[in-house]
């Protein structure tokens, strides 16, 4: 059994979400202070690790819609709780979750997830949130509400690229990791989202190559997991979506694993830490 499987198996075997939270090592909130007399600098604020023997602490912002917030999960922490557990099993860096929101039964529950937000609404708040929290790494989840409302996937992808480029405009050295939309998401308004999601995700994948080749930005697209909808579940294939839009606890574990693998690769590539 590999490390990720062992950690996620431990999550599933614990009696309750409260037990999960108790099992997570405490992460301290020793965030850098804003300079006196002015607005915090939008530059990322790395903590040095050279010469100290300690791994660097990474400021990690889950940014986006209800997926970042954790809607559909029993403890309202979504992928953040299993991701925290996975991160605790490696020693190359530590993580401080940052954001203006606090939600979820976990020790370090800050995030910037906003249920119901479309990409343009996330973009409208991004300047303030990014300038305040100064993350080193942004985990982005956005676009599902746009497509669920019938928006054109190409237009939604254009907005997503504008959002990502704005983040880099504020923090040029940041790492942005965007997970695509779960391809099996049925939606909540009777629309067939299969085609629009495929188009949107393909555009995000192309954006990864464009940003890296054109400007050397640290942007990575993460292929999302296929999660079993409730109406297609059975004894051999339990449901992994809580409703038409949101993963349940089992689904969020797979979302967390996808993000974790991307974080590990970004660290190996020297993007942070």
C-alpha cells in the first residue's frame, strides 16, 4: 500500500469527522505581518529554510466556488481535510492554509471558497483576497456554476484564463494549480453538462501549455477524477457525489489526491519550497 492509499484508507476507517480533525497535526498561524502604515505587499512571502534544517512553510490558498469551501462533505471541509492529512505524510514542506473564510472541522480551516460564485465573481474579489493573504500556492476550482447556469464553455474558459493571469499579475512567482471540473457531474438544472465540461477542461489543459511556454508561469492543470453519481451507484460502486454538483466525503478524497500529486510534482520541479 502506498503512502496516499494508506492515508486515505485511514480517513475512511476513522469513526467520525471529529476523529479525523483530532488526528490532524496542529498547524500554527504564524503568518507574516503587514508592514506598518500601509497595505500588505502583494508579493509572495516565502519563509526561508536554508541553513535551519526545517522545511519551508507554504502559504496555500484554496480559491474558488463551493468545491473549495467543502459543500457536500459531512464536516464542511471538502478536499481540504484529506489533503491536509496527505500533506502531513511528507516532510519536504509544511502548509498554512490561508483565506478570509473559516469553515470545516479541521485544525487549519482557512480558505477562499465561495459557494455559488461564478468565475467573474471570484475575479471580482481576487485582488483583495490575494493581496491580503499573499499565498505561495493557489488551488483553484472554478467554472462549474457558470456551466450549470448554461454559460458557453469557451466563454467560461476565457474568464478562467483572465482570473489566472490576474493572480500572476499580483504574484508573478506564485504557483497556481487548477483542477478541472469532474466530468461525471450531472448538474442541478437538468442540463447535460458532459459536453460543456469536456470543452472547458480541454481549454484549461491548453492554457497550461500556453502560460508555461509563453511566460514561464507556474500554472498546472490537474485532470479531475471521475466520480460516481448517486443515480449510477450500487453496492459495488458507491456514490461519490452528494448531489448534482458536489462530491461527498469519498469523492473529496479523490479530489484531494489529485491536488496532492500536483503539489508534489510542483515541489519537485522547484516551483516552491
